[in-house]
C-alpha cells in the first residue's frame, strides 16, 4: 500500500502489523499525479483521506477520519488484519525489511543487548528494534479498537 502525505503516523502502525506500507512523504512525493504514478508503478493500493484522489486511483482505500486510532478502526472494518506480528517484519521508520540480530553481535547504545532480548535490524536504514514499551503501547491501541 501507499499512504499519502497526510497519513505518516498510520504508516508506522501498519508497518508494525507487517504491512509493506510506503509513505509518500518519505519519498518526497506530494503532488497528486506523482502519488498516483507511484501507486501505479509499484502496484500499490493508495490509502488517502482525499476522496478525489482516491477516485482517480486504480485501487484505493479512502479514509474519512483524522485521528490515527479512528483510521485504524476504519481499516479494520474494511477487512485489514491489524495485529502485531509475532516477529516484526518491517522497519517502522523506513519500511525496509527487518532481520534478526545474531545473539553474538553488539547493538547500539540505545538497544538492549542481544543476549538479554531479541533484537531486529533494518536492512535498509540499520535502525535496531525490539519488543519494548512502544511495542506494548501499539499492541494496547490495537486491542482497544
């Protein structure tokens, strides 16, 4: 899926649920025609609050609400599975694929040591992830939908 520039926070949630959620804002794409071209070229469903833009897209998922929890609820009602994966697959920062860090590898200062907790690394941006308090907060939000 491709999320337009109004849906950056939603992209993070969808990535944590395992979706390949490209965000137009991260790619510097704002013009409607460019967003549509990217969705077409990459074969993505366009997720947008812009009804006119959704109508022009080959495949779209229009949203009507501004609050991210309400957007998640709209997506769930449309049939999207919004559960955290047992093992994270997508980088919440850049959408790149994650790989598990070997238990013998060192981690950056901001991440736990791999012998204490399972850690994943983004193959694209190198950021490290683990199931900490942010993971728990997102799980709580999804459970409350």
